C-alpha cells in the first residue's frame, strides 16, 4: 500500500509523531467522537496511532493522516486497517475528521481512494466498515461508496457493512492518484 497518496483535494500520508497533537484535537474531543472511540489523553492517542503503525509494518496498510493538499495541518485520520484493538473483522475502512471539515465530501474522497487501494494494490475480496446507527452521514457515505448494510450488532451498538471487491478491468493508473 502506498505510504503517500494524493486525491483531487487531499494528501494521505503515514502518520508522524509530530502529527499526534493535531490529531488529538479531534480524536480526543468527545463531541467530535460522539459516535465512536474517543482518546482520553494525548498518550492514549499516541499509543493508538503507534499500534496502528506497527500493524502497517506487519500488514502493509494502516490509517493515513489526512491533509488538504498543500496544507500542513492534519484534518483527519483514516483508511484501511485490521483493527488491533477489536480484531477479527478483517480489513476495515474507517475515517475520523475534525468537525470543521465535516460535510465537505472529504470522507467520500478518502473512502474512494482507500477502496481503490483495497481493490488494486491489496486485491482483497471484502472490506468491512462500521457506523453507529445515529451517525446518518457515515451510514450514508458507506452506502454511497458501495457498501451494503449487513446487520446491526447490539454488542457494539454499530451497523456492520460489507463491500465486496468488484470485477475490475486492468487500467494504467488508479483514478484520483497522482502519477
């Protein structure tokens, strides 16, 4: 999986330790993370990102830091991962954005880029995703990018979605990727 990827409006890159305080601004904000896990401290946020980076070395993929192109400050964190804290679901898609960036279509752009990597670089047959039932925007985004609702998981208070790899024709470059 590429360590850095550019889409039309975003740069997706491997996290650096220096990114953690900016990521904690929203990953540690209970209002921003109302529908998901909220890091209780900067140390917990650093640990979560470090564990995912360890998984990148093992699996070849993990969430990226998301920036608007040519902007220095992270606005999100997400992509493909095999959750080290809640294992057993296989490759998942997840995304977390600073609230100032909600509603701008960045989640869709990230999801499409991540799914392109899943299809063409990793060639995985299935990607899973979860969304809290009250998170209307996230549930809608998953359907928009090709996921299908599977079932509600009461033990997690989440909707489970699956997206099967479509039959793909060979192509020269991935859509939205910088050459």
